[in-house]
């Protein structure tokens, strides 16, 4: 049956499927988002920045129509080379309107210099939470240390402009990651540059606490000479429990071993062989705290570690234990610590961090002579501050330039080599999502999407998070006002009630190619183009990368081969001579250039599918004429 004029109009109308009554999104339309797009886009500041060698950019759009990677981008080989590790060369960036970067706490000069070569940097220190909320909508990026609380209110007040929050340091407990993720804002940190500084500070506190350095210093300065009072304890032969065997904890352990201490550690997630390699036994929490003379805390503050040192756990400690905290104040119940100090269960404490910083002057912790306090100085060495500043400046500039970050906290960290391999498939994934959703007729909405990756690679060798995010983007963006990016893709899908299931199909092909083909199926829904339905009633399409370009290779049960660029017409017709010529003529009459054409059929002289790539969008009349060709049973026009 030929498509009627009215059905042709229907086919031309915007995609109609809906999602099953999603919970109301948190006013997503006004949020900023990161997205792969072309550098020639006209969106936000990106329009004014040219990124040579970087036409494939992950950058923000704010209240802009969706934009997608074009073939021009794809054809540029370098554009596929999204690098995580490359040094940022600001001379590669020409800009008329620079991104704006707010630095809310003191940052090393080298980092500021790097930021200034890229954006307009404003250093506004000591902002109150209200002032921060007032200012934030003027900025594309925010850089903080531990003293700025980046709450949900801050993300909401950003009104969609804030693209990246950079934490110049490790701990991100002062950033509301859930809010950042929901609103599509990337959070990056600088996880390595202050490790040694923090470890050295812990060792400094350990040694000075054992020898009463701070106390005796104050005593001498007050005119006293109390040699008996300040007799200390030796470290050699004592047991140190390192709580949290991560970057800092392991460096503390290494140094403590050098001081002749017996070091044990508790960390439920650390590999035992890494600990054993430096002569440290990983033990249970209770064993660590009950056998140690000194306990040094190096775990992050999380819901699981909050106040993990409390009345119960202090009660299990060896009488007279000594505690060092260079991690986060919140891991200790400070009232319980006061009680433990009063009872003598804890004989000394050295604290760099507090549940509230600075602690109030009436805090009892300030009144114990056997408690040594420093004002969150763990990361405060010249070297660490310069290192952290450069590390965070590179991460923030990289994110603003559209690169995926190696230190992303709320998005997959994809290593550079994996990324450059996956880049063409990223584009394929988005195009397939976009095509599949346009083939859905509507009805009950889209509830379930099945993705099958055919690959010769070992499952552990194929990270599909990036591809899944792009499929979600391709499916959701054409039919909603949500903007989807790597940060919020899974969250947005969940919000919309869209279930994505992924399957790996092992195939016998070259493992050099990460993926042989990707199949996207939208389950239990009718298609505008019945031939796209599989025998199970799913809208089903498949594609692969050929010569670096995404190709559509299967529609329903028909094999085709058409490059996914520009626009696409799918026709289902009786398999007979002259069809290509007739449709080609109709398009030619309207000066509509055919870029690709492919015909697929299952059985000779029965039914065939024609996939026609067109550079220009044919007008309604032209499409109507195609629909009126008697042998054409159905057709659909799709924008890629
Ligand atoms: N005072 C300061 O200026 C500084 C403080 N820090 C803080 O030190 C802490 C550690 O930093 P990094 O070593 O760089 O982080 P990391 O992520 O490398 O190490 C944290 C370790 O804690 C472990 N962990 C998680 N939950 C645990 C639990 N319940 N019990 C025991 N271990 C647990 C993890 O498995 C991980 O190995 C962070 O909280 C960070 O914010 C870091 C740098 C400077
Ligand atoms: O890196 C960390 O986690 C720190 O605690 C350092 O904090 P700071 O940057 O010195 O405020």
C-alpha cells in the first residue's frame, strides 16, 4: 500500500513517542549540560572559541537546541583523538568570549596563570553561601578547596550555566555530587598532587605528638623549662593502625615502617597484596583499633565512615591509644572523643580536621593540653599547592574544552587510549539511538531498550558506559526537553522510566576493533516503519563503523549499508526493477542530492528496503511523490 499524503505528513511530523509518565524532572530545561557537539556550533561560549584539532567536543550548552557531531567532525581524524592526558596548550585556543571561572579559595599561582590563559578568572574568597548562590550564575566553572560548600542550592542557582566544579584537592565531601549529577554538572578533583603533603603532615603530627613538641614549645615560650613533664613515648616497635590504605594511607604506612613501627591497616577495599608489598597486614576494623598504640585516619568521609569513631569504638581501643586525624573531622564523633580523652582511653590526639571548620572557640577539644590541633594544613605545602593548582586547572580547562576528564568524580573516567578507540563508536551509538527513537510510532511509550554489542573482545576489555550514555542521549534528546550528557545519562534514563539492558555477543572477528556492531532495539512498541520491527515486535536497527564512519547495516530483518550522515529515507517496496531510478528521479527533480543508497531484501522479487541518504531535506511534495509510487508500501524520512 502506498503511503497516503496524510500518512506522509504524519511521517514528517516530529517523533511522537512518549515515555511512561516519568516523575517530574528537577526543571531540567534550564540546566546546563555537557554534550558531544561540533565546535562550529552556535551554542554558548563555544561559538566564539575555535578548537583546532578538537571538533569533537564535550562542552556545555545552555537552553540551546540539541546539536550533534557532524560528519565534518567525523572526517577530521584528529577529532576522534579526544585526549585526556595531553598537555593543554592555551595557544591552541582563540577566543572572543572567554568562559568565566570563579575561584572561591586560595589557589596556587601556576594554576591561576593557566586558567587565565583560557578564561576570565575571578578570585572571590570568603563568599557566604548566599553570596555564592548570587554570583554563581555568571560562571561556567567553579574551583573550590575544602572551605566552600557546593550545595544543591548552588547548582540550582547556577541556572544551567555551571558546567564544571573543580575541587582543588582530594575530598569532595563538600560538593553535593548527587545534585551535580542530576543537573549534568561535571565534578573533577585533583587527587594526586597533595598525597605526599598529607602523608608528611600525618607523620609530623605522629612524631610531634609522641614527643609533645607543640606543648613543650608553648611551655618554653611561656618561660618554663619542664623537662620531666614532657617526657614522650618512642615510636620504634609501636603498632600503628592506618585506617584507610589509599594514596595517603599507604604513604603514611611506608614512612612509619621507616621509623621502625609495626604497621597494620584496615581498608575493606584495598588489595591485600599492595599492602603486603610494603610489609603491612590488612586486618579487621576491630583488630586494628584494639591492637594499635597509634591510630592514623585516612579514609574518606562517606555515610559509611561518618562518626565511625564513637563511644563504642573508643571503648574497644587499647587504653592510652593515640589518634591522628588528617582525613576528615566527620569520621570522629567529637563529643565521644572528648569523653575518651577525659577517661584516658585516648591519651593523646592530633587533629588537622574538624566536623566544623574552624571549630568554635567553646569546643572542648581546644581545651585539652594533650590534643594538638592544626588548621586543616594537610595539603598546605608550597609544592602540593602548586601541584594541586595545576592539576585542577588542567582538569577544569580540559572539561571546558570538551575533553573527558581523567579525574571526573561523577562521570566515567575513560582512559585516553580507550577513548580514541571508542570515539567512532560513540558517534554510531548516538546516531543509532536517534534513529531508533524516530522509528517508534508512539502508543505506550518507550520503556525498555536492549543494546547488543557484538565484539571479539573479552568482556572485561570493553567499557560500554560511554556508548550507553550516547545511546540514551540519542533516544531521549529528540523527544524531550532534557539535555543528556555523560554525567547525567543514566540518571536521566532512570528518571524517564527508561530501562537499558546491555548484552555482549562474542563474535569471531578481529579484537583490534573494539566493537563489530551495535544493535539497538526498542521493545514492545510499534514502529512508524513496520519493516523496522523484528520478529519479536521490537523496533530493531543495527550499525557498525566502516572506514571510521558510522553506518546503518540492518533495519528490522533487512540488511542495508548506508552511511549515517545528513538525512535518511527508508522505503519498503516490492522488489522489482526500476525502483531506484524512480525514487532517484523524484529526488533529483527537487535538486535533492543522494549521498548514499543501499537496497536490502530477504527474498528475491518479494519485498526490499531502500535506504537513501540525502544531503538536503526533501520538501513535503517530494516526499508525497515518493509515497505515491505504487510499488512503495511504506516509507519514512529520518533526520540523523
Ligand atoms: N587534611 C588534608 O589537608 C587532607 C586530607 N585528605 C583526606 O584524606 C583522605 C584520604 O585521601 P586519599 O588517600 O587521597 O584518598 P584515597 O581515595 O586514595 O584513599 C581512601 C581509602 O580509604 C578507603 N576506605 C573507604 N572506606 C573505608 C572504610 N570504611 N574503612 C577504611 N578504609 C576505607 C578506600 O578504600 C581508600 O583506599 C580523604 O578523606 C581526603 O579528603 C587528603 C589530602 C589532604
Ligand atoms: O585534598 C583534601 O582532601 C584536603 O583536605 C585538602 O583541603 P584544602 O584544599 O587544603 O582545603
